[in-house]
């Protein structure tokens, strides 16, 4: 196999890869090991307790920012709990988003930051590549059903925060974008069908909100 490596790309010789039984494209995985919560010792002083609580708050904020960036900014798909797949064309966006998170971690005093968050190119067999594709499909289906559930809850409770509605819209957009990149037409259709169910739910929520706004405006005019 002939490969030339620079800091952003792994360029492969497709014919040489085929001879070795490898898929001709490299896969890119974001791996991270973020700081976990620290248990406050029973004998901690008031100051130590305060510092640990602050550190735990920052750790949780960074963890939430990472998950948001992976799903809604980088458009990565979950492989393992702390291992996410990204397309080669999204490497620049991924690097920028992850660098911002690294910079915040360093600012907050967390150590070994560069080793905790990495983008790794990997090679796999054709079968392995198909397995990664299957995982991508399962993630997209789960991503869609997760936001369908948000909409169902909103319809049941007759309210949905604007931030949640925005996420539902964004999820629908991302799922359709990533569905187009799937190799299997059957998988593409399955994912898009589920995305359409999400779109239907979003429209139901928006109709609910519009009705509520109209009723509120009518009540104001009566008063």
C-alpha cells in the first residue's frame, strides 16, 4: 500500500489497498476522553469543596459542548460512546470545533488536553467499512426517533421550548444530508422515511404553537 500522510489527510493508492483487501477510503474517527466528575472528599475544606464543585461544573459544560458540536456542528455519527465518525470533507470544521473546545479546557486548567481529543484516520476491510456504514445508519435512525420523541412529548404537554424545536429542525436537516452519503439505496430510503416522520411531527408542533399564539392574541384583543 502506498500512502502519503500530511496533517489533514491520508491519501491512499486505491489499487494497492484493493490488493491488501482494504477499502480504498480512509475513515476518520474523533476519539475523546473528557474529564469525569470528581467526588468531593468528606474531609474537604469549604474552599476545596468550592473548587471541586466549580471544576465539576466546567467538566460537565465541556462534555455538553462536545456532544452538541459532534451532533449539530460537525455532523459526526456515533461509533462508540467516545468515538465518532466524520466524513473527510468535514475535517476542517471538525478541527476548528475541537480546537475551540481544547482551548476552553486549557483555559479552565484541565491537563493533557491535546491527548484527550484526537482525530484518527483508520483503514479497514470492505466488510469493516460496511459495518461502519451499518452503525451510521443505526445512529441516524436513533437520532431521528430521539427527536420524534421530543416532539411527541411537546404535543402531549402542549409546549416545546424554542431551543428544542430548533434542534428538531436541525436534526432533520442533518439526517437528510448524511442519508445522501450512504452507499446503500435501501438504507438511504429507510433513513429518509424516518426523517419524514420527524418532519411530520415538527409540523404538528409548529401548528400547535401557531394555534396557541393565535388564541393568546385573540384573548388580548378581548381584554
